[in-house]
């Protein structure tokens, strides 16, 4: 495990007992350091919380709001506290926890933090801050701020009295790990501080390209609709028919709708040979070939894998991955299963937060949030890979409160760092070799179907045993087949006349959607019947399995 000197010093703080605010500029390795700290630690005692659902899925954790039972804070702090005090499960998880990790802390308002802190004190029956829970807050207030409703000044977490009462010890990472190019770093540091000097102007102008310049990297847009529209326009210019990969969702209807809104991958992934794609997940197994933001182009479709050529020139095979929606208790409520990729000719600045992008085009005009321009520019891995379409000095600014806050943070860190060793703390080999696990975590839902299929139970019998709908059982079988699990499902084949009728409709209308097939028979066959025939057709024709 290779850490920079400031990361090593910060890890000593994390391994201590005080509340810690782990911060630093983009690309200094905050997330990586947090992963090292959490290795081997129990997820019940060290829950990882994130400010948004998408961020929670990327770190494999839960949302801050679900863990503390906040909901939408309806009725304000008092009403929220009164409501959650009746939540026995919340009481249990707050008692089990010893250290709570809050990622992307800048996107949580001060009032949200204060409400959660109040709840922790009440349910843990302690007058200590956070009821005696240790808090590790991670993030950068110079990046995206909390969502504001109704206008007014930004309710930064650090401006609220709860921040002072939490007595955070600051750990400020200074050494860049995303890039080590002096000119780029100098410009980013100045822009992070909202400073537009002559060196910054010259740097921005040197990376500005004419509007008609051809570009094969990722463009950042302020709005999602613009990014989606641009991606589909670029895909349409490629020759050949698109290959479509549907995301398989599991869970109740409510939770499936929730994961669809929060998941970083689309409901339907449309790809062609030559399509530019971005990974939306870190590779968690050796040799760690990609991270969130790595770019590549599709070079081949082969069974259950895609072959990508990375910007480095290396070719790798990619399999499907699972994104999980975790409730406040750490239980898996829903899953999304597909290739961990999105089209990458364009994305939004918000979606790019946390990503490291090889080739990047940004527009720095009409930006309205503190840190917006900095987040966009700091996604770039290198000066050579950064291109600017247009820029406007008015779009580059920092909230003066944030600027003042970090002046104090750097002074504090300078004093603290001088007392800490810069060598990596001793960590057992076992802790280094495995990620944190959820204590007592059950096997994935789809795997619970396997032993019942092996016993050759009918769909109705499996459905009754597991209390899931037959359609969900079919989705489980799809997932098992995609993973090449050796199972015999021939006993589930529909009767020949039914199979032939539905198969004929698929051959006429195509395999893309179930509704046209179902509508053809005007209710004679259920969606479950149609879905089961499609499963067998894809299995027999080698379309997916």
C-alpha cells in the first residue's frame, strides 16, 4: 500500500479516536485513503454514509438521510426528531455503530447535520456530541455545495454550530495523485481559491480550442438533458446496429424505482463498436485496471463480456457488475445489474464529481454554483487531456466563507501534521487484503433462487417459498445464467403450443420489449409467460447466456 506522506499522516489521525474532517483538493486521494482505513472493519460498527443516493452506490454505502431516518425533514427538525424517536431499528443501528463515515460532506446542509446529531444524542441517551459516536467527515467544501431550497445564503455545514461542537480535527491532503503537472496544478489551485490572475488566464486560453475542433473525449455539460442528447447524436454517427443491454433490477417496485433514479448506469445501455464509454465504478480486484471515470472504446462484443480498448492502449474484458441500494440498516433493498458503463462523449459536471477523466472538454460559461468550474476542470488527469470550449471569468468563483474556512483549516493542519509520523501505520496483512464486510450480510437475493431451481420447483412454488413474484424469479434465473452458473431450467419450459405462439410473435416484433408481444395476444398470455419464453429464446440462440 503506497501512501503519500500527507496521506500517511492523515491515516494516523483516522486510526485514532478523535472526530476527523478529511479534506483536500480534488485528486489528492481522499477516497483511496478512506478505503485503506476501512479495510477489515465491520460495516455495522463503521457505516459508510453519502450525501446522495448515487454517491452512496459508488462507495458501497447508504445515504446519510436513510441511516439517520431523516426522510425529507418534513416539518423541520423538531417534527423529524419526534418521528424518528419511535423507530426501533434506527435505535439499534445507532447503538451498534462506533464510528460513522460521512462522504461528500459538502453537499449536506448544516441543518441536516444538526438534526442527525440531535437524533444520535437522543437515541444513544448521551449528552456528548453525536451521542458519543465518532464521526469521520470526508469531502471538499470548495467543490459542490448543498442543494438550496428557496434561495438565500448557502447553509454550509461548517458554518453551523454543530460543526464546532463536533470538534473535528482537520486532515488536509496536499499531495496530488491524479496529476503531477506543475502548470495544471498551479491553475487548479488558484481556481479552487477563486483567484483569476494572469497565469490562470494564460493557462485557460492555452487550453481553449475553436468551436469547430473535432474532439473524441468527454464533454461536460451543466445539464443532463444536453449530455444525453449529445451522447445519442454521437452514437448515431457510428456505423452498424446498436447492441442493447437492459439493466436487470431486483427488489420491490418502490425500491426498484428508487434505484433507477439513483443508479449511475442507465436502464438501457446502447452501444456500438467504436462507442466511447466511461466506467462508473472502481475496479475492486487486482490488477485494478480501471477507476470511476476511466475511458475506453468498445472494440468487441463477445457473449457475456465486452472488450474495451483503454486510452492507455491496453485491451481489457469487462463483465457485468451489481449496484446495490442499501437501506439505513445496511440491508440490500434493490440491485441493478449491467455493465458498469455509460456513454462518455458527454456527462454532467455533477455526475463527473469524483471521476478522473483522460480526455475532457469543458464549457466554463453561465455557471451558477460556487466551485462548479473547479469541479469541472479538476476532473482532468493531465493538461494535454484538457480542452476548453469557452470560458468566462464570472463563472469561476468561490464562496468567501469557504475561502476563509480553508485558510483556517490549512493553518490547523500545519500544526497537527508536524506532530505526526509520515510513515504508514502498521496494518495487519489480513486487513490490507480484504475490503470491509457487512457483518452477517446475507447472500444476494438472486442466489437464494438457485437451490430451489436445482430442486426443480415450479415458478409458483419458488415464488411462494421466497415471497417474490414469478417475474422476479425469472430475473434471478437470468442473472444466474449470465454468471454461467450451471443450472438446468428445461423443466420450466412452457408447453409447446404456448411456446411456439409467443416465440413467433418475438420473431415478428423483435426481442427488444415485452409489451408488443403481450398486446398481440390481448391478455391470452401473461407478462410472466412472455418473459419466460424470451428467457428460453435468448438461452437457445446464445443471445446473452
